[in-house]
């Protein structure tokens, strides 16, 4: 059978739409979309026939194959695309998994805001309109000791708003060694170029000095910006200007100094033996005028970007019309306020990400031993399981050279089988995401909530059943 004969056997769009599995899904608003899916499927099969990637097939077979394909996509669209994942990687703030996990009370606050009307922009006492986010801003100011605070929809937005407000018609000066690229290939130089008329790069990749910033001020810099270098460090022959020095330069020349701290450390982690990052309060004590950070990283809240610092600078940013495009919605504000209240009331263990970060190695090891024992009991086959010491990562661009000591469950498999077993676990519902090291699958309890352990054991046992069946 030649290609043209096969092409003639491709069904029409209407023919496929008449298939019962598809026709029953057509509604007032879905018809156009379903028709588009059918056309895409027909086009794919036509292309496959033309390039010879499939054998010639009969009319009934090709029509059935297209209907099967369309039906499968409609099945996938009929359920939410957000799937639950058990994070067994040990990366606490896993960007690909949504970063910070929220506590039940925080989720309840978000649900309450979603299910009814709230006092988002009204003072219930006076009955007059007011600003949104005032309670969140007040808590941030009180917790950090800042003169004022403002929140927007993420930290990149905070940088954009601050730089556009303070250096929009002027220039922002930044060290070349701090022109970072963040997740998803978003580059700080491009963000700064959108916000300011000029970007003055000072120093070199590895060495920047006080005189470099002072020259930048003489050259017209209206904002001095220092940026946390996120997930890397430059070591060796280096020099950088400290926040204290930079604040001194700013005061001497009347130029505001801003620090993009990134990870949002409110809790003094050094008191728990975790070094490498200053808290926001400590950063402000250096004398910088403005600090911005994420609310969904170490802080442990929903996604947002916070700006804290001098009240006059905060007021200028509020007046910038760009702030409306970057503002937070009622759901995020409700969740963030709940998390900040936990900080204010000293309920630090109620914040899941903070609890995971500060959990002791002894506690993690105890859970690893329990998971390993339960896994051996639940599996119908003899498996190689051991508890080993390893390292967890805080993640989210935080503490890049300061991993956390942890204990992991190591499942030892034959050569080439670890990746396959890991893929089986990812395909489950809920999905289980692990680390793979050589011939071993690694389960890190640090990022597994206690209430998830039973589900994890069941999914591992189920995975071994599928794995064994495919190996026979």
C-alpha cells in the first residue's frame, strides 16, 4: 500500500468527533478545544505516514488509534494537573516541587479567605477603604525591626519595583560577581536593565573594592545594590565589600543601599548550629536601607517577595504605579499572615520548612531506621536496605555551601536498576521523588512528613511489586 493510499484512510475531524468516547465530552465551551485536539492528532499521524515512521495501516486501525489518542488526552485533562508528591530527596525547599510546605493552620487560613469575603481593603472599624497587606507589613516590621515593609508577588518583583523606584531614571551599581542567574534561566542583568536607565557594573567577577562603588556614585549611581549569590560561592583570590562598608558609602554620598538577601531568614538559624546566612534583622543592623527576600523559601510561607527597611523608601515604592501590577492576592496575604503570626508567637516548630531544616541528625536517623525496618517487613522479596549518613540540602538558593547532616535509607539494587525503580516510584499516585546514587535509590526522611511514612512504605512495596514483575 503506497503513502497516498494510507493518507486517504485518515479519518475526518467530524468522524473522530462522532466516536462515543469523544462525543460525550463535548460541551458548550469544550467543542472548539476538543476539535483542536482531534486536528493535532490527525496531523501527527499524517506526519508519521509521510516520514515513514509508522507502517501503512488500515482505515479502521488509524481511526481507532486517533480516537484512542484523543480520548487519552481528554482523560488527562479531566483531572487536575497538580499531582501530590512525597519528597524523599532531602531538598527542603525544592523549587521544582513548590518550595515551602505550608502548615495545616496556614492552609486553613487560605481556605477561609478563598471561601468568603474578607476585609482585604477595608477598615471594619471605620468602614473606610484602606491598603491591602497592612497586617502583613506590620508583622514584618515588628519582627525584623524595620521602619516599614511592603509585599509583592515574588522576590524578583521586589527587586524590579525597588530598582525602578530608586534608580529608574538614574543608575544602579552592582558588583560583576553578583550578576546572578536564578532558576528558569532568569538573569539579574536583564531584570535590572528593565528597571533602571543604566546598570553600572563594578569590580570584577572575583574582586570588588570600596573604591569601585565610590566611583560608581561619582558616575551617577542613584542606588547601590548588593545581591546574595544564591546557589554558588566564589572562593580563592577574592574580595567583596561588606554590607557595613557599603552602608557607610551610601550614607557618605546620600545614596540608598539595598541588599537582595533572597532566602528570607527570619529565625536566627545560628542558634541551632546552622551557619552561613544572616537573619533579616542582622542584615538591617548593618545599616543598609532596604532588604528584599522571598517569603516562600526559608521563611516558610506562600510565594511572595518582601521589602523591609527605611519607611520613606517603602512609601516611595507604594506610590509607584508598578506596585499594583505586582501586588499580592487575598489568598497569599492570608497564608503569609498566618506564618508570620507563628514567628511572632514563637511557634517555630509549626512552620514545616523551618522544622525540617532544624531537625537534628539523631531524629532523622531514628526515622530512617524505622522506615528501613517497616520497608523490609512490607516487601514480599528480600531487598538490600541500609541506613547511612549523608547530606540534605536546604535548597531554594539558600546555604549553598552549608549542607545539613542527615541519615538516609539506601536501597541497593543491581546495576542499571536504580533509575528504573526511581521512575516507577515517580509514576505512582502519589508520586515518590527520590535521589539516585550509582546502583542505589536514596530515601531522605528529612523531607518526609511523619504522616507520610505509611504511604511511602506502601508506595515502595507497590513499586517493588511492579519492579519484580517486570524483571521476571
